[in-house]
């Protein structure tokens, strides 16, 4: 065995060599520097400092403890909540009556979408809470001892009850289809179903009230329009009667046609007399009958001129109350204006009468009603509160706030 490598003790453990070979060569150049480099001290392990313990303590107090308390409250104290759902929509009658089809009267009922918008706001209103509370004691339903967060507090005024209503009743409204779904939460499944049924009943009453108001407005407008048309027709007929009494002419158009018939008959007789005169003149120019025929022709022409003049100027029977005279053209113009007014008044009266009849028919039937597509459901399992979701949200919020606070602390510390 090489003695320079070292020695072994009696028990077998190696011992350091203390011989000359173990000593460093002090005479070799650079030998001391190399030995110092080989024997350099190693870095010591990192040790936890007081600030690290404070950071861990803050995490426990800020995140772990509140999350544990929240979880304990949710899973041991919070009361189970049952959900009841009801779905409905506002339907509007689109079938018109026979009078509407004949008269061209538009539908009296409005768009159901606007009624659904009103109903959407009404379900969430304080008026709905009052109406429901009169039928179902909401304070007794939602007051539960031992759960101060998810139950109704001691303040049972209508404002507090309405605020609590916003948390327990959710309304989902699809404006495209006009469908409304209501979700009601309660601590008993039967209570949730009762409240959902009452919401449907109160909503149906609201739609009936809106329909009643609309029908009453339509009837009032139709009656007012009918009264105005009757007055207009009566006035037009009175003016026509006054014209006939003043002029003594029942119908100027018929009178003119009669006078034109007289003129046509005279012209025919004139033509016959002229033909007869020509025949006698051709046969015998000195015939004494020519003088009689000439006098007859002159009389006929004078009568024709007189009749034609009456078409442009009235005779004594067409004189005005002041003693003046009016031409037939002016009388005819006045009569035609009166006839046009009377005809328009008659058509307006018929239209108003048809509208009144249509409004009356509409008032006798229900044009709007609430159609349920999901009846109030009875829950068998408590869906709320969603403990896992709430606990996850609480833990995430605490973790984010703790992280932000830690970053702010170290940022301020590094600036010192």
C-alpha cells in the first residue's frame, strides 16, 4: 500500500496523512493561490426573514380565514332556496269583424310588444309587490331566523320588501319573441310556486286593464267621430234645403235638362217648317201659305232664343231675396258644391258609423290576453344559493385583493 495516500486506523477508518507528501509544496510557484481557490467557502442556504412570516400571516388572515368563514356560513347557516319558474307572453287578436273588413277599419288593438314592455316593468315594480303582499304574506314567507344575509331582515317596510323582491324574483325578457320568464325563489317550494302563480294572475289582470282602457278610448273616439259626422251631414242637408227654398229649384241639373229638351223640340219643329217652306216655294212661289209658314218660323226662332237665354239668366222665379237675378251657371255651381259637401258628409257618416260598430264589437270580446307556455313549477331540489359558485367568487376576490395589496407594499418598499 502506498503510504503517501494515507493511513488507516485500527478500526478501519481512514486518517489524514500527516507526512511530508500531504504538505503543500511551498516552493512551487503559485501554489498558494491555487490552494486558496480550491478551498473557497460555499454560499449559505436562504433563511426565512420576519417579513416573509408577516406576508404568510397576511395571506392567512386576508384570504384563508374569510374564505373559511364564508364557506362555513354558506354550508351550515344559509337556508336552502327553491326556485319556481313561470313563462308567458301577451297575445293579441288579429281577426277583424265583418264590419271592419267591409269598411276598411284598422285593428283597434295595439302591438303586443309594447304591452309586454309594460308588463316587464310592472313585475319588478313596487305596485306588484303590494298586490302580491295583499294575497300572500311575503314578510312571513321570507323571514327566517338564523340567516341574516339571505333572508328578509327586521325592516319590513314596503321599500325594504321591494328591495328584497329584486333579489328573489328575476325576470327574463326576450324582446325578439316577446316571451317573458319569471324565476321566483323562496325557502319553501310551495311558497315559490304560490308566488309565481300570483305573479301570473296579477299580470293577467294588468293586461285586462290595459285592454279595457284601450277599448274605452276606442269607443269614446268612435262616438265623438260619429257625432261630428252627424252634425256635418245635418248642416249639409240644411244648406241644400235652404238653396231649394231660395231658388225654387229642386234640382238645377234636371231643370236644365228639361229646358234643353224644349229647345231641341223647337229646333226640330223649326227644321220641319223650313223644309215645308222649301217644298211650297219650289212648287209655287206665290202660294199664300208661305206667309203663314214665315210667321211660324219667326215665332219658333224667337222661342228658341228665349229658351236659350234662360240657360244663361234666370227668370223671375230664380230671383234672389234682394231682388237680383242669378245666372243658371252660378246656380248650378252653387248646387254642385252643396251636393259635393252633402255626399262627402254622407260618406263620412257611414264610415264613422262603421267604426263605431267595429269598436262596439271589439269591446264585446277580449282582444288581449296572457298566454302561459310554462305553468308555475314545483321544485323538488334546492338550487340556491349556489354555494360553490359564491365561495369561488369570494375566494377569487380575496386572492386578487391580497395580491394587489402585496404588490403595492413591495413597490413602496423598493422605492425607499
